[in-house]
C-alpha cells in the first residue's frame, strides 16, 4: 500500500514540474530547464528513498504461531516483540480499508484484556487473514477453557 502512495505522490510531483515548465515555455517566459531537471532528479531520488523505507517497514513485520501463544515482531528502528497468550485473546478482528481491499489484503487485530494491547498483523492476503482469525479463535477458546 505504501508503495502505491509513494509512487502516486512522486508521479504527481513530477507531473506538476513538467506541466509548470511546459506552460511557462508556451507562455514565452524564460525557463530554466536545468532547474526543472534538477527538481525531477530530486523527486526521483526522494521516491527511491521512500520506496526503500517502505520495503524495510514491510519486511519488519513477522508473526509465529506457537503452542501456547502468538508472537508478533515489528519495527524498523525500534524493534517490538509482542507475545499474546491464546487464552488471553478476547476477540480477533479482520479489517481491510479501501486500499487494502483493492489489493486483496487485510489486517488481523487481536484484542486482549490489556488496554495497551496493540497486536496486529497487517498486509496479509485476505484468505490467510481469515484462516489466522479462525485458528486464533479456536486456540483461544481451547486455552481459555483450560484455565
């Protein structure tokens, strides 16, 4: 999703520079093509850096289903590891905004009794998110019954 946003912003900025330069040239104004070219290079460079950062953010998410709990690891600069016992899960949401739906993706969000719980796994294919939700709900019921 971030890749689409970065590409869209860089394309829009490049289009604005090209259109402004073309309109100024058509109007007979003196145009500095070197400055326009430098602006396009700067936009391309910022787009590339944004793309690399988005790739790192995507690769920073991982999860592991273990016997008694679910581990969720995330973070590029500050690494976070959340361990959520199945028996403590109250309910599991599968949410998808309009951009996620367009790409067939969804986010699984786990809710626990802890107010500060922000356990989520974004960017899963919709089928995998539904499978994970069903599996976590099944394990949560089994572990909660054993308490």
